C-alpha cells in the first residue's frame, strides 16, 4: 500500500516559477515592480521564478491576487484536481493573432480609404 505522501504529487516549483514569471511579463512588470507590489524582495521573487526557493501559501495568494489569477493557475501542474485554465502561452498566442488580424484590417481600411479619395481621372 502506498502512503499518501507518495500518491500525492509534490509541488513543481520550476513550473510554478515559470508561470509567475510569465504572468509578471504579461503585466509588463519588472521583478522590482512586481516584488514591491507583492511585498517581497526582488531577489526572493527571482528565486521563486527560478524555482530555487519556496513561497509560503500566503505569498502565493498575494502573487495570484496581484496577477489576477488563481492559485490553481499557478500550481496547476502540481494539483491532482484543478480546473483547466488557458495557459499564458495560449493567451500570448491569442493576443498575437488578434494583433495580426487588427493590423491586417487596419491596412485594408486604409487602402480602401485611399481608393475612395483618388481623383476620378486616375481611375479611368
């Protein structure tokens, strides 16, 4: 019989750190800015992002609230039961696709406007 300790997944601190770092970058914050908002030192935030130090539950809650995500999102690969969320990479992909579509449509509209304003003699 396996003990509960071997059956339960352990916290993947590297995965947690990568998601913390991605959320910070998504916000456009430096480590110094994020650390100030969270209430920890930039050095400790760097350790969390690299997975070399462990954050307390209280600190994880503050981080999640600062980034506007759930603790499940930060810990999702360490949890046996977690509601799936769009990962940051998916959000970035969606944002990039939206920008590309926007830029394309903007170009098309500008071209359409230019065609409308051409003098009649140029059209013949």
